[in-house]
């Protein structure tokens, strides 16, 4: 077993996890069920069946999206967290603290793939602060999102310093 360790959690920090060992493939699923579960054009998932997945904070809520699959999510902030089936658990790639390490290698459910997906890279790109004139609230936005690392306590207790969030993401 690999000694790799990956951590992650939901947006609010109520749910945290640790994956130890060799993670399986990272994938994109375009099926309509995954689109609905993630509220997105597709779901990015990482297979954990060969690794040890431990929930280190909180408990997931679940929705049975079919007779074979249930979806885990944070009951506090709604972040989609898992795809759970008889063959194992896949964790949402974006829930990992460093999803850049988990490059997708296959696409599933391509019968549900939306026709414009393959052209997204052609869209013009803009940085968040490029919209400051249209959205002036961005100039003093304070993120309440959990930082991308484990914390001893969450949320911070009154009088405690806020966790570092150097990225300032909304």
C-alpha cells in the first residue's frame, strides 16, 4: 500500500476526511444522475476502494439516487461528497484539499454529455477581480469557507483567530 495521504472536506468544514494509500482513478461522469447530484454539467470523482477512507469530522447525510447508489453530502452546507455503490466509494474530486493531484483519466456516462462541454476551453477567461466594476462587493469579500487543510476546531470559537484563507475565495 502506498503511503500517500490525501485530506479534504466540505465547504463549511463540518465534514472532513482522510484517504490513506493508493487512490484509484479520477474520473468525470456526465450521466444525468451525477449532473443533478452535483448541480453541475458533470461530476468529478475519485475512486477510493483500494485506499483507506476515514471520516475525521462529522457525518454525511445520504440520498439514495437509485436502487444501487446513494450520494453522501454535508447536511450543513450541502456540499456533494460521495458516490457510494456496491463496488465502493468515490469521493468528489473538488472536496480534496489539493484536487490538482487528482487528474481525471476517463469519462463515464458520455451519453449524457452536454454538447458544449468539449468547447469550454474556448471561452474567454477572466480573473475574479476583473468583475470588480460590475460586482463591487468583491473588493471587501470575506470567505467563511473552511481552509484547504485540517483544523483542530471548526468553526473557530469566539475570540479565536480565524483560520488562514490566503486565497480569499468566495
